[in-house]
C-alpha cells in the first residue's frame, strides 16, 4: 500500500517491484528497488530514499526520523530495523539487526541480531550488542553477497 503521510506522498519508480502487503508512507523515494512482503517504510519531515537495486526484505522496518538512504544494491534483511542513518552501497543488514541512526559503509556487513549505534566504515563486518568490528569483509563474503542479490532479483519477479 502506497499512501500519503502528513503532506507527503511517496514517489515510486515505475520499475520498482513492491509487494502489495508492503506499506510505504510519506516522504519516501523508491528507485528501481525491491520491496518484499510486510515491509514498512515511513517518513515525514525527513526523506527515506531506497536506491536502485536495493532490497528491503520481509517485515523490515525503515523509519526516517532523520534522512535515510539505502544505497544501491544494499540488502535490509528480514525483520531488520533502520531507525535513521544511512546504508552504503552493496551493504548487508542481517536478519533482525537494528540500525539506530548510524551510517553503514559501502560493502559492509551487519551480522544478524546486531544493534548498531556507531558508524561502520566501508568493507567492515560488525556483530553483537552493541555491534563491534569482527573483521574486514573478504572476497568470499563479497561473492556470497552477490549470490544473495541474484537470488533476491529472481524472487522479486514472483512479487509482480
């Protein structure tokens, strides 16, 4: 459902794939992205921008209490929460992770269940509560994330 929130109406690219059970409200801009079932993206005073190739998976929640940008090719996994902050290009926010106003660098990985309050540099994997650096992202991680992106693109076609 795409609906007005306050005085703002979402702007959605005609090539974006959005499941009918997703709720998109307010000052939201969705480029050629993939929005899966029961996702909620809400923004009013500040905008939420979902860039090309980004995927917001089932039951994820994005709240723009400050400007939020989900970068090109990034994945916000099942049940993850982004409450302000930015996600860089080709980053992965793991299942059930919570981002609290932090900026996540390009090609970074946030492990499942992590709570991130501090910024994460490019190419870093973090985990825990609060999230701490585990290691740098390696070639195997990058290949795995590309495989996940390709699977998401395939599954997104089923949403049409």
